């Protein structure tokens, strides 16, 4: 168990300088998964050495894959091929990581052996039927609790067949899960998304030489091919950069350069939303690295105004809403979010938890079933709880840049699931954050 960690953040300050935030979490997970089932040695740089991605890495080691590292973001994965994984002697414990669990369900449904997937308290409450139901349609045998949650028992030795599936919710995890199962299925597996979601799995499969076809909102692959090892350079995570995009926007006198940030168009909703609110963000030196677009982002402080966030941007900014709510609290006027019910089933109920915390800080925030309405204005001090949700903890730390008293945040150890070194980096850029441990 990690020791209890709280943050105490003094009010005010500004963010200046330049930084490269840690590697992209989604891409890091996928690098280990695809590298492990490829043929040959895959070398990864920029890997995110945080608990979630390390849970995926540990799971593949348990299934017999030799992986060197991580050492300063470098991994060397000796791929075992599509059929070279071995049963783990122990259940695969995936901590807080929904991406590990949902993607592994697909990848393991097609193996010859049984697997058991478990997670922490938050992960054990998250909905898994969205993956187990379509996997069953493909011929998988999977058991969950009566509520459709983990622990998940996957029975190996089933013959999977491709399906043509239209997702009821826009989810990259569901899409990726089914594409990974599709590698092991007879015939073609197609997934249609109701709105664009992150496409890292499709891009990376192609990087490993696997044919993936997309026509508008439908993506398809045929089972039975092979993946050839490759080199991957993981860009900095735009979801981690988002805390500083908002921080520099709201704190007067800020000027920040965030380097080598992944700007895949299925992830840049946060930039679009902040710009609609009046933020000054420049995208510089755009380039493509290992099949993923990357750029340096320059942010200057600006006065933000409230907006109605366009529904089409919701899946493209799905992880950034906690800190976008902080931007809304600093904006002039009202910000309205709709079409975001998914936020209620993330690492915490991010609508309720953010509304509760903002109210403690004196901000008018009204949760709705699928969103929130936030009245911009003054942010006060107070003590808020993160409910063990990394992005809630970091969002409230950033709020202190515009608060008029100290903000204390309880239960911040889980920041290590996505952004190790957040407090230290934030401090070096100008946030007055103190880390308090109970040891
Ligand atoms: C992820 C997809 C998103 C996101 C999560 C990571 C991924 O979830 O919230 O943090 O790596 O595919 P959904 O696809 O369920 O929206």
C-alpha cells in the first residue's frame, strides 16, 4: 500500500518555464500489449513509468514475456508472438487501471489458457459489461460478478469469430478490446463508433505491420495475421499537459512551453475547448513521431469566458474535464457541459466529486445527470477530497493558482497512477504545492 498523501497548495502564483510531462498513458499500455504479442524485440522510449502502465507491464511479465526496463522510459520487449503467452500462476492484479482491464479482456479472450483479472476498490466498481457482452457475442466465455464487475474470469480455449459491432457509447477501450480479440478471431471484426474516440490502437497495430481498415466511423481487421516488432517513441501525455494548459491560462503572468506533447486529433479536445473559452495556446513544431502527431504547446495567460461545450468535443477531451471545470470556475459567466454521462463511471464519479469540491471552495457548480453547470467567479480556500482519483487531485491543486486562500486536497497518492512527479514539476513551474505524507 502506498502511504497516504495529501497536498497543501498556497494560493496564487504563476506558471513559467518549459517542461516535458511524462509519457502518454494510453500509448504506453498499448506499447507493452502489442510489443508482447509481436514477433521480435520491440524497443520503446518515453514509456510512462506510472502505476497504471506498470500494472500492464507486470501482467505481461506474469504471462511469461521478458521485458527489460523501464529505465528512464526505455523498455525492450521480447515479443512472444500472438500465441506465445503463457497462463499466469496468479490472478493479474491491475490496480486502478481501467484501460489494462478492458483491453486485456479482449486480448485474453482468445488465448488457450484461463485468466483472472482483479483490481483495486475503484476498478472493481467500474462497468465491464460494455466489453464482456460483445466478447461473448464473439464466442468468448467470461464471468464477472452479478453486477458485471471485476474480478473477471476469462476461460481460454474458445474459438472466437469476428462480429460487426456498433458501440452504444463512444469508448476507445471497448473498441480496442474488440480489435485485440479480433486478432484471434476467425474472419473480420468491425467496430463502429457513435463519435470519434482515440485511435492509438489502430495506429499502433499498423505500426506493427497489421492491416487495419477504416471507413468513416467503422474500423475493421481480419484475424490470424502477425505483428512484427518495431520501435516506438511515446509522446508526452496531453492529458497530463492539460493541468498546465489550464494552470497557465488561469494564472495571470504565466508563459509556459510544454514540449513533445502528443496532439493526435482524437485527443486534442482540451485545446479546442480552452480556445473556445479564449485561451491563448499555440501549437508549434508539429511533427509525426512513430505514427503519432506531436508538437510543442505554448500557453499564455488570458481571461477566459464561459461556454456551452460542444457535445462533439466530449469524447475528445474525456479525461480532461476535472481540470476544465477549474477553468470554468475561473471564467467569466456560465459554462455548461452536456453529453458526458461517462464521467460518472471513471476512476470516480467525476461530475459529483468535482461539483462537491468546487462547492466547498465557494464555486457555484450544479451537477446534472450527464454534465454540469458552473458559474465562474471567485475561488476560495478549503479542504477537498479526491476520492483517490488522480485527475481530481491534480485539478484542485491547479485551482489554487486562482484561489484566495490555501487549498488542501486529501488522498493524492493515486496521482502516481498517471503522473509521477506531478507535485515536484508543478512546483518547479511556479505552483506552491507541498506534499504531506502520514509517515
Ligand atoms: C482510454 C480511453 C478512455 C479514457 C481512458 C483511457 C484508452 O476511456 O478515459 O483514460 O486508453 O483507451 P473510454 O474509452 O472508456 O472513454
